[in-house]
C-alpha cells in the first residue's frame, strides 16, 4: 500500500508538472511518504457543552474572494504568518506588497493547488501563472498593505481571528460556494466553462468532476440536485436569504451557489430567498428584517478579488454590513462570520492536512463576530470552512449534510457564552456605507474560476 500511494502521488505530480501553462519542476516529496490522506483534526476538550443555540438566533456568512491567510493578515499580532517563502528551486524569497486591486490574478484551480502544495512542501508558488497584466517576479509571494487591510485588522482585534482555518475544497470559487451551502459539490471541481454558473448556464456548459486519484473525470451539467442547508432550514421553518450579485439583466443571470441546485432554482425558494443585489441586505437590516440564516456574496467591486474596484471596496463593504448588524436590534442574538472562499493562488506557508480527495484546501482567513465572541483573540485551532455550516446546524437544530460538516471541528474556542453580551464599536472605514445604498452593480461576476 505504501508503494502504491507513492506511485499515485508521483503520477499526480507528474500531471501537474506537465500541464500546459505551468513551468518548472516540482520540488521533492516529503520522505518518508505513506498516504496523502491523514486523520481530520479533532476538537479541543471543552469544559462545557457547546450550545450556541441558547444564545444565537441569527447566523450570517459574509463571503469574500480569493485570499490566503499570509496574504491578507501578514504580520497580524499573535497570528501565525510568514515574511518569506520557499520556491521550487530551494530559494527563499521575501513576501512583497501588492494592493488588493493588483492588476494580476494568480491562477488557483485544482492543478494550481497541487503545484503550490507540492506534496506538503509548500514551495511551488513560483510555478503558477497569473491572469491580467504582466506579474512581477514571484508574483504569488505577496501580502496586502496594512493600510488597505486595516478594517479587517480592526474587526479581528475587536473579536476573533482564526489563523488555522482551511478551505474545505482544494480548488476555487465554484466548489467553495457549494461547500458553503451544502458541504459538498457532487465531486465537481474547478468551474463550469460558461457563465453564469448553474442551471442558467448555456445548454452545452459542463463542469469537470474529480476522480479518486485527483485526476479530472468527465464533465457534467452544473445544474445539480442535492440537499442543501436551505432545504434543511425550510423543513424547520427557519427563514433564510442568499444575497448575491446579478451579472446580467435578470435574476436568472445571478452569480449564486443556489443557481446550481435544480430544485431551488426552479422552486419557490428562488423567488423568495435568493436576492439581488447584495446591497439589499443593508436596507433589509435597517428595516428590521434579518433572516435566521444569511449568506452574502459581494459584487465584484467589493469582493477583494485581484483587480476589483479601488482596492478599498471589500474592507469597507464588510465593515458596513457588520456595522449595520452591530448597531441594530439583532446584535445580541447574532453571530457573523467573515470568510474568504479560497486562497486565490496567493502564498501561504502552512500545509493543509489532506483528509479526502477534495480536502483540505489552502489556509484562508476567518473572523468570528458576535457579542459572545472572545475579545482580541487569535484562535489557533484547526478549522475548515464546512465548520461554518456545522455552527449554523447546531444553532438551528439540524443534522450534518455530509462528511465534511460532520467531521468539522466546532467553533467553541472562539466563543464564551458565559460572558455578558459585549457591545459593538463601529469600524473606521475607507468608504462610507452610503456608497452601497443605492449601489449600481458592476455587471461583473465576483470570480470566473
């Protein structure tokens, strides 16, 4: 079995090295090397049962785009960050500053993960390409300037930053957003070959599937049909909304994970619970209308995606939503999680555990915000993004959807439900909240991979 796994990994890395558009030779695999899959992380011992359902009635996921932990939280006090990285040639390079709206975008599909991860060596970031303008040398080895990430640092300082949170998928946004509504993607990988993604795609659209050896199998329609968290909430009569941007002239052209779920897209939930534009969440909160469960996908200009907007839109957008909740009637019963869906190809020095064919992906930031969240705390517990669903499932009393949310470590280390509810202090922003209401949509999808 040991030799079989070694052969499997050798073949996988050979595929990575040989694919078009990627150059260089992968570094050596760790030795000795047995299996690519290890046991999933386990929860730390708890002094008392973790019962967020006794305090939390509203859960909010604010989903941003394409940032690794080292890239966005470079130098955060008390967090595990790096100032340099290794390349496939064995060289050490210093991380350089690159703005949020950098004109280049490192590739970040499955093959790019395998190349950068390189069997756990985390030294292949110099081998991937970038879209957009001509990138600088060692383009992926970059961090966001402190002046631009300041609102995120301020939120983390007031609440909890998790510095050991990994994407539940090894690839990019299509799969990431499916995991955030269903803890699976039906083994689809990368992204559909046409926009919009989902049941509104052109008839000839396909999305690749992932084989057990991490090679890609036949493409299938991106109009899928499995149970989602929205279905479980419907069964419990819990309200939910999914705010997402339209990329065309009608709701059918929306960039939404739920557009890929056949029975949602063509059922009553689509008209009632899937909402565009995302800025509607601000007016809904102001009107005293926050659902039990809320997902918020940004417009491209506020997404933190490379090249988007002024580079200031994402931090201002996120802090505007948190401000709206923090100063509302809902504050004392709400938990907000800010998460970045994938690493965007940017350098990160922490090797993710490989616990299944799709998991785990690169480390991504996670901020927990609540009157019951610990103050100015960095959680070093090993989490994955399916844990967000696990938390919400606990709050609303529903079962796990798949192995991913079932195995996920709970968030007990980030909360203290024995403390009195803490008040919220507004975050200083680069841009005013008034920018977003009304806010004409960009007409650009938050991501295309």
